[in-house]
């Protein structure tokens, strides 16, 4: 298997610098671009905290050094299979040389309530629909799934960056949010679920927490969440000079409470912070782009694990998209899925899993996959455990 042998990049950098890291040599001379594009990049601090992780970035990594790296030694490791500190660049990161003369203007939020509906206005801009107050068991929260503001996900806009995976996630995205980047709920046990793939805040080191870490590195974050920062790979809140860690590898309760400290009702703080998320996503394409990239990388990584455990080598992508959705929602387990794949009519058998409980989702999923099939986007590629991707069989 192709491996990375050497890498180059800056030894010193300041916050705000544009830096470039390049793989200088591979284990094979002049490997084809289709292989070198599979290079991943892991950036860690000297004490082992993850600062950034870019999957399938290719042999060149370009980034703007974020404020959260100030004072760190960033260990930048390109890899194909597993990262190694022996093949890395160590960059000592210092603060900005000159402070900007003016601070970023923090956006002001005004929340309006009309009966059971909430609206918000950011810095005097026209108000937008934030959500309806709904009841769920003993909880009360916001839901905007019937009419989220902003744009919808269009796979063709992301095909150049993510290939067929931009299309593969469309069926589940349709089931989760009807494609809206700003889809939101605060009513269930996650306390906050956000985005076109509905990333939940209650799962440590998965879904919303790592996604939020990534977008907090964007300069625009200071406009919306000036009290939050990422230090040593974790989200912290700074309040009156006191810094509090909000999430860890085992616990996200602090982050959940930050967005929703009143699960029995919708208070001003919950609505205001939700409004900040929604407006940030509507206003800045970088936040939407990050949603897409994060979801593609997450789902590819998870499917690789599922495929290994379910032995899906050679299984057509059409079936795998159903499997991906079943496991994303959690409506079926491996033994049930394996039996369906081995049945005489695997597509229908897989769709039947959880259909009695979630008929609308399964109907949406079936229609979306059928649409991709009619457009010749699915139905030909099969899972290849060697390349860890879907490929057209050599005999096709």
C-alpha cells in the first residue's frame, strides 16, 4: 500500500498566517494522482490533543493558522493508513505580530415570540423563522423542520470536492432535514441537533461537538460566539475571565447546557444561541461547506467500519446507502442488516427494517435512492475494501 515518506512545511508560524504543508516523497516513485489524493492530515499539539483532522485532503495541505493554535507546537502528520510522529512537521505557533486596531463586531440577537412560534433578527436585519415550540415527552424545545430558513443542500455544488459521496449522502440528508443546512431542534435528549445531517450534541467526539470545533476555528466565529474558544482540542467557554471546558472524550453535558439549559421550556438564552447558529450558517458559505465536508468524512469513516463488520465487499452502492441510513438513524442492528443483504430481494428487505415505526422516512429514502438510480448515479459501483471506496467493477 502506498505510504508517505517525507513532508515539508514551516517551522514557525503566527496566528492568521497562510501555511502550506507538502508531501515530498511517497513509498513509491511517481504514484498516480488518484492514489496521492487519498492522503489524510492529522494535526496534534505536543501533549497529544487533536487540533485538526483533514481526511482525503491530498498531498498538499493549505490552511490559515487559527487563534486556538497560539502557543502550541503543531505536529502536522500526513498519512495514508495511520499517522506517525516520525513523519511530521513541527510548527511553533505564536500570536499575531500586531493586534488589529478594531475588534470584530459581535452580532446582536433579538428574539420575537408570537404564540408558539419564535423569530429572530440579527444586528437589525430582517427577522427569520427560528422554530415552533413543541412538546416531546417531558421536554419542550424548538423545531424548524417544516420551514427552515436559508438554502438547501445541492449535491452538484459539492461534487467537485467530494465526488460521488456528495450524491451518496443525499437520501439520508433528505430524510433528516429535507436538505436544509439550518434544520434545528432543541426538544429531545440531545438538547441540540443541527444541520442538514442533523448532528446531535449529546455524543462525545462525534456529530455536533467535533463539527462545532471546526467551525469555531473560522474567523467569523467571533461574531457569533465570542465567549467560546477551542483549547487543546476542546471547546471552552470564557466568562468574566474564567475558562470552563464544555466537552471531553466522554462528556458533552457542558456543551448541551450551553445551548439548552432549560429542557422543560424555551428560554431567551436557548432561542438566542440557536438563532446565532442559524444566522451564521445562512450568512457564511464556509459554515455550510464545513457541514458538507465534515459529514462526508464522518460517514465515509463510519461506513468503512460498518462494511468491515458486515463483510460488504462487492455489495452495490444502492444497497449500501440504505445500510448507511439504517445505522445513522439507529433503526436496525448488524444481524438484521446482514440477513437482509443475503435475502433474495435485499433492497426491499433492507427498506423494511424499521419501516413500521418510521414509514415516512423509509418512503423518502426509497424515493431518493430510486431517483439517483434513474439518473445513473447509483447501481453500478460496489464497495471495495482495498481502496475503501465504491468502484466500478473491472468486469463492468
